[in-house]
C-alpha cells in the first residue's frame, strides 16, 4: 500500500468514524486499555502493591471488553463486501451513496479495510502487552496468584485470532461476531476462576505465558501482514474498482 | 477548446434483466440537461456509472476531460450529487455531515453551507432522521453545492417536494449555470420542471439513448397532431410516433417534416412530456410487433 493510498484510506476512515458508533466505542476501549496500563505502571511506581493487585484483578474482568471492542473492526474487515461494511457500521441505514459521492476512490475503501485490520491487530497486541505488564509487575512485587493470567490472556487471544482468520477465509461475518462474544465471555469467566485458584503453583503456567506471549505477538504481526498482503494482491488484481453498492441499477 | 463538462461515450452495463447499450452524450458548459425516460429505462444506471458506484462493462465517462475511474478523486471534487433518496447517515446531524465533507472535499466552503442551512431553515443539530423529505433533499443540495462543483448531478431531486420548494430549487439550478461555466444533469419524471429550466433533453428508452437535443429543437423537429380518426389512413399512420387512438379521435407525435401527410388535423408544439410519452408508446408498439 503506498503512502498516498494509506493517506486517502485514513481520510476515509476519519470521515466514516464520525458516524460510527462502533468506531467511537472502539476508540473509547483503546483509551481504557491505555489508561489501565498507565494506572498499573503508576501504582507500581508509587509502591502501591495492594493497588496493583486490585488493578490486575479488575483488568481480568475488564479486558474481555477489548475483545468486544476489537471484534467490530475485525468483523468489518472479515468480508471484502462494502454492503456488509456499511451494515456493520451503521445498522439500519446505508450511507453508501453518500460515501461514494465524496471524493474517495473506490479502492480507498479496500485500503481502508486493510488499515482497519492493522488497527485491530494493534489493539490485540496492546491487549497482550497489557497482560504481560500486569503479570510482570505483580510478579516483581511477589504476587503469584496472577502468574497464569497473562498466559491465559495471550492464549485466548491467539485462539480468537485464529478463529477470526478462519472466519475471514470463510467470509462468515456473523459467525465471527458470535464466536468473538462467546470467547470474550468465556475468557472473563476463566479469569474469574483464576481468582478462586489461590492455591495454584506460581510456576504452573509461566512457560505457557512466555510461549503464548511471544508467539502471540508474532502470530498477530504475521496474520496482519498476511492479510495486508492478500488484500494488496486483491486490490491489484481488481481493475476498474467501483464501489459496487448496488446489485441492480 | 473543449468546453464539455461531461462526455459519455459508448457506456454499457449489463444486468440479468437489463442492458444499457452504447450510451453516448455530452453536456456543454453552462447548460442544464434533463435526462428523461420511464422507470427502469436506465437513467439511474447512467448516474451510478458516472459516480463509479457500479462497474461498467464498456465505454468511457469523462468529467472536465478527466476519466471518472482513473481520476476518481478529482472528478468527485468536481461533482455535486443529489440522490433520489436521502443518503445521509440518519443517526447524525448536518453539523457532523458538514465536518465529514470538510475532510473529504478539497474545496469545502463551510460558510456557504451555513448560508444554505440558514436560507432553507435547516436545523444544524437535529438528527437527519427527524427531518422531512423536503428538508433532506435541500440538505443534500446544500452539501452538493457547498464544495463548488462544476457539474451538478440530480437524480429525481424534486419528487415529493412541495411546489414552493420545487420552484426554489429550480431557481437555484438556474443561478448555478448562469456563469456559463457550470452544468447540471437532471434526471426527473416531472417533465414540467424541465420545460422551465432544461436547455438540452436526453431521452432514454429501454437502456438506449433515443434522443439528445436542445429543448428548442424539440419544437423545431416534432409536432403533436390530433384529429378525428377518419383523418388517419393506412398511408399516413406509418408517420406517427406513439399513436394514441381513442373513440373521440387520435393524437400522435410526428416529425414536423411529415406534417404535409396529414390533412385537417390540429397541430401544436410538443413539450418534453409529449416527447417522453409518445416515444414510450412508440417503443411499446415496436416491442409488441
């Protein structure tokens, strides 16, 4: 994707985001994630050990929201179909004609989707990082109860991403969303169980944590690059791209 | 120097049950072109192809000499588009719509947009879903005009508007082309509007352009005749276009050059509606053969 294409796609995204309730929710979730990291680091630096413990506990419950937040942009990108994009973004109203009356190229929309993929992956990476930060800080303070949480975070994230990729390949948007919701809630539930397992060995999941933490990030980056490359090929193959908003004229 | 704002050449689009064939026409600077035809004739398809909303099967579309696909962004900066139905995001308001447009258009004029809102009493903060159809059409027109386009494309803009709003919009279109540099492509069923403002008429029937001529040329070229059925003979019937036979008499469009074939008939100048309706009837007659 050239810089010019990227710029145009970003412009389109800016325009679309003005109307997108999901887009705004996504930005809020991203903000929450950043805030959580900041609070955790701040609490750690201030020596509020008990505070970190509480933050980590809350985050285990909070983080499933990031799954939901990520799900929308990922869901949008899972189908190279403008109509679904519009539906996903705006529910009952199709702003298709408005968007294509604006000075954007039809292929900007395809580029825009690639950018959305990258952003979705970025949020996921942030999410994994978050788990790692919490875990490391808690560990450094001698708390072992949450040793496995970061591993679980990343493991669940990997599973989710794989399912999203399968859904992308199958172009099943609805399936993707249902799976995302299911996994998000399962994840929150499993974190809750972890909370109860106070007698758990501190090292029981540390290898899993390292494995999943590293491989998770690699998989995210690889998946994003693959999707971006596939999208690039798709765009290049398509000549005379139109918005294709209408089945019939 | 080429003074064509829009040049369409050999434009083609196929669907399972409809084909637009070899559509070609041009719009000069400073003119209002009325695109007329029955429902499903292909008017909206042509407009969607100009806007690159759908893939074309052939032909070219040039706006101010620029290809509408290769130079899509430049072309869309030059086009103001008003759809037949409100295309805005219903859950937002005109203030946010204007903000989006300011990101998108190179020459968005926020003051001009604000002037339109004030002039047409359009509420800036009210949800678009809560606006009446007339207000939504005016809002689309305000957006279309506020980035200073060179070509205004209107797809059935006056349908469903009250008479005052219609007249105001027609006045606005007249003003728009008055500098002689900008043009309007106006698709409508309300042919009376075209009689008032169109300079050129393009007639499309069954996916084919039948006529593209100046509004004055309609009167120069055609005439509407009517008379008793006894005046219609097997000899002169072949010169009729879209013949209507009633118990009380007949009515038909004919080429003015064939007037001498008809004796004792009343002759009147045709308007856009006559051209449209008689051409459609003629097409039906030919199709049924």
